[in-house]
């Protein structure tokens, strides 16, 4: 049996590796430079705990569409901590109880935000696997409320809960639709791979990447399309963009991209037809 390279997030890694509907290419970790940049936000002598560092390395930029609508992954968390969001909430008044003890903010790292009324964080004084606490606007508590004894426990529970929701939706799909969902997602990821290899500086590349990522995000809503009013006008939500002009890459790489986009369009058409058939 192969030993895991992770000490704190093994449960999540094992869970994710068993998911039929998740392509490994959707698991996007952070670079060492990105993690160092987050560390640099703290006063000298303070740095990210080991368990949170493992999370960042493994999936700091996300996987699938899990928690993508929350402030949980690197880009949001970096921006929020850079502007000292928790301290700002305290200074603006109205979020914390008037008698909230300010010293609880001194070493608190924000690791989760839901809209503007709920936050989670942990104490940077624990360098290994800190407790995770939360606070919600309007609470009467004068300090953060303990949620889990460690970040690894919290991370495992949070991901397991969100995975279960997607797993339930996926299993509700009939087998042919499950297969088409996976084929189409793979096809869009192949397009993204081709875009990575194009080595073009043209601005069209980021736009195409964004559109392809949007298609992938929309694919996770396929179970909803069975009951929602899904018309031909909405076909684009599960198909890649058509435009490949101005890529500025070699004809060989552009031909490969055209082929991958054609295949993705064909698989998206089949998926669309299957949904329409099931709605009748």
C-alpha cells in the first residue's frame, strides 16, 4: 500500500481520488510562490500552519465546482487577508458584538467567508493543525465560537458534505447522461490543455479559458436541467466557445485545438439532445 504524502488531509485526498465524476485535472493546487506570498502577509515569526499548507498545495485553487461560490480558495482568501478583512469588520462595527474582545483578532487568519455575514478562521499561534472557529453577524458572543478541534477535521467535514451533495445529484442521472456528462467535461478539459500548450500571448486565450471553465461549472448543473426550462437558446452553457481566431500559435497547435473543440461541440450536442429527450 502506497503511503500518502500528506499528514493532515489524507481523508480528503482518499475521498477525492474515488470520485467518478471528478477529473484529476480539476484539482488545482497552489505554487510555492503563491503560498510564500500568503505567508508574507503576516508579521515576522508567523506563518501558515502545516495542515493549511497541505490544503493549499493539494487543491488551493479548487477542485470541480466544490465551494466555488464561497470565499474559500486561494484568490479570495489572499485578497481578504491582505486587506485584513476581519479587523475591518471589527472597526466598521455592526458585525461583532459591541463587547467582543479585540485581542481575539490579533492572530486570527480568515479561511472562509460566506457572503458578508459569516466567517471562519484559525489562530496563527498554532503552527501545525489549529482549531477552527466561526462568527456570524448579530451573534451575542464576545469571542469566536469553536467549530472543530483542528483544520484537518474541519476540512474533511466541509468537503465530505459538499461532495455528498454533488454525488447525490450525479447518481440521480440516468447512466447515458452520466456518461455524456463525463465525456463532455473531459472534452472541455482537453481544450484547456490545448490552450496551455498554445504559448500565445494573445488576450483571446484568457477569454477562451474563462468561457471553458464556465462551461465546466455549468455542467455540474446538468441534474437541474432535467427539471428546469432548458431551451435551445441555452445550448451554449454546455458547449465550448466557437471563436479561435487570433490565437497566434503554430498551425499545428491551432489544428489540434480546432479538433479538440470540434469533438467537444459534438459531445455537447449529444448531451443537449439527451437532456431534451428526458424532458419530453
